[in-house]
C-alpha cells in the first residue's frame, strides 16, 4: 500500500514557528535532528543544499510559497519527511525558473531512499499543496499532533 505523508510525519521532525535566516539554517537544523537518530549520513545537509542550488524546489502556490528539497537516496539511511513552517517565510528559488524567488511558508524536506516512493510522495505532496483550504489551516497550527490530525482528516 502506498505510504501517506502522515506515515512519515508521525515520527519525523515537525518544526513550527521557529525563525530561520535562510534555507541553509533550516537544512542544518533538520540535519542535526535526523543525524542524532542516525537517519542520514554526515553529508546530508551539504548534499541537500548542493542539490537545491542546482535543482531548486520552490513553488508559488497562491497565497503560500512551498519548497520540497530532497537529495539522492545514498545520503538517507532511514526514511522521513520533515515539515517546517517557519515564523517568517524563507527564500528559495523557483522550481520552474531559478532566477525567480519564492518566499517559502512550508518546507517539506524529503529523506527518502526508494526512488519509486520519492515520485509517489512528490505527487502526493503536489496534491496536498494545491489544497488552499488545507494550507491555510495548516499554517495556523502550533501543535504538531493537531497538524498531523488535520492532515489525516484530509487523507494525507
């Protein structure tokens, strides 16, 4: 059975309302958390930043900006999806035009190591971020458990 976003988020970092200067600071914060659990290699943060520089993941989605950074599976030992909803949006470059910026309000960091799952999860996340009502409700959340509950209500 295909995994849902919440299947990963239930045991992954969910960071709500924290301040970050830039995407590198987000990657470092998540890297620290998942490295402590031995879910990634030492190089994970550098590799995700490198990939983001070459293949940006920012998406303009109506009232919100979203980024879905990820890296190659060799840097991931245990699969996860980290969700960061920062206090203030963080600058990413657009997926469809790297010269354009996106102020990301939602950052989904994919730590997946099965290529077929990565594609399915990207499709699932694209459906999620196209639901403006859901994004508005998620953005108001201050409690990770309530956020998970909301995602489950929408069958993600």
